[in-house]
C-alpha cells in the first residue's frame, strides 16, 4: 500500500521551521481542542436539562445547518475580502459567544435552553464564513513545495485536538462545572485568533471584473464539477462519510453486539482517531505524492472494507482493529483530497472551491449520523452498517470508472502545474 508514498520536499522537521506554519498549527490546535470540547459540554448540558435524546440531534442541526447554508456565500467572501481578517473576526467572535454561553449557563433551566440554542446558531453562522477563508488562507501560508507535508501536519494537529478536546471538556465539566468549563474553552479558543494575528497579511488575488454574488458562487460550482479530480475526490469522501458512518451506532455495538460496556465503548470511540493520528504522523515524513490517485481510491475502498469487517465482527479485538484501519484509511484520503484541492484551485477561486468541499464533507457529517440512526431503526444496527460499507465500495468502483483523471492523479505533476499558475498570479497580486 505504501509504495505510492514518496517524499515531497525535505524531512518533517524542516517544514516546522517555518514560523508562519507554527502559528497556523497553534491556531488549528486551539480551535480543534476548544471546538470538540465545546460540542461535548453542550451535549452534556442539553441532555442534562431536557433528558431527551432528540434534543441532541436538534442541537447538531442548529449548529450545522447555518454553516452549510452560508458556506457558499462564505467562499465568495473569502475570494473578495481579506481572508486573514475574516478568520480573525469569526474566531474571535466564536470565543466571545462561548464566553456568553458561560454566563447563560449559570442558571441552567428549561428557560435558558432557547438562549443556548441561539448562541449555538450564531456559532454556526461564524463557521460558515470561517471554514472557506481558513482553507484558502492555509494555502497561502504553506509553501507549495511543502504542501503535502504541511497539510499532513495541519491534519495531525486537528486530529490530535479532536482526540483530547472531548476528554478535557468532560473532565473540566465534572470538576469545575459547566459554566466555568465554558470560560476555560473560550480562553483556549482565543489561541486561534492569536495564532492567525501573528501571521502577516497575505496579498489577495485581483478581483474579478463584474458579476453578481450569485454568478460568483455558480462559477465556483462549475469549476469544481468540470474537474474530475475535484468532484471525484469530494464525491468519494461524501458517500464514505454519509453511508459509512459508524460512530453514531457505536453504543449499540458496544452493548448489544460486543457486550463490552462503557469502558469498551470508550475504546471503540477512540480507535478511529488513534488510527488516523498514527497515519497522519507517518505522512508528515512520507507524504503521498506519486500514484496518489490509486492510493486515494484504495484508501476509500479500505475504508468501506473496514466498515464491513466491523459490522460483521463479534470479536472485540477484531472490531478495534477494523476501527483503527478505518481511521487510518480515512486519514490518507483526507490528506490527498486536501492537497488536491490546493493544487487544482487557482488563487482567485480558492475560497469558493473550499466552500464546495466543506459543503460536501459538512453535509455528510451532519446528515450521516441521522442516516445511520434511521437505517438502524428499520434494518437493525448490523445490517445498517454493513449496507453502508457495501455502498461505499460500490460508489468507489463507479467513481473509479467515470473519473479516469482521479485514477491517474500524480501530486508531483499537479504541483509543477500549480507552481506555474501561482508564479503567474503572484505577478498580478494586489
């Protein structure tokens, strides 16, 4: 599997010598830890107030739908306005909203629930503008010749933050209470604007002449759907996450299939992140480059196969191995997709292309858990997960046939072409 891995640039330590990348990693790490801890504490608080599992699903929709609805407009803005300023405004606003949550939560009753949901809705609006701007800004911070290696470090930092954030949030809520935990999370989230502020402003591409906002958004969509590498990679990730979602049903497998109790459930939840983090650290040393297309397709197929193995397993150790493999293969596909988006995105359209990517992946994340629960309700947990793995494998086969450019993807060749385009854009940047 690893024959397709090749180094793109110097060793892993060299890219960390870049001061701007270190500040970017600070920002991403603080955001990942704070955001994942926030989701954990919000879920705990809302369930504690209502005792209704349905409210947890509504909470996710309240946070996710505005981000998805505004994502394309946020991408348009990221191509028209200073991306650094957008990130500074939205990340600072997110920290301020969590400070507000702390004060709202000092008297947590049914009456305070609407206020909590309003604040959560506002955080979703901020995310709709921040995500595409941050993706486009990252492409300006990470040098092109270190793109794969730098992306692996950014992904590793985010995965590590998502791994430790929920534990820290839950522990803090148990020790100091929910309101004080929100204050601590807000302080952690301030690390994001601080890191971005310490990165110098980057030049913006020349604005496109004329055209409405709607026309600008349509142009971004057309650009993606005319490139097989872009829409093919996004489609595979969309279906893999949408129909291959296992995490929402892990409590069912822990209790009714594997009979391992809450401690076993914790290990099951942790396994995908551990597998992802391990492989991401490998890609910081040996980033995927040559034959990236076959490696990407193989990783998504491995993801689907891991889901099938997990669904049919009644052995706890085998289930853990399947989830570790699931996380590892997902990490490979994330790195290759992220670098491909960077390579195939012209500077003046990076925000809009990033917003389409986030719409694909964000939609699958938001809807995937609901789809898994619905399928499990009608089919049972084991058939539902097995069906998801089979669909993932089927879609992988279809995309492999209809997107030959994705099959032939070579990141070295893509980097060479992108370097020529960036050099031309730099001569006309403002």
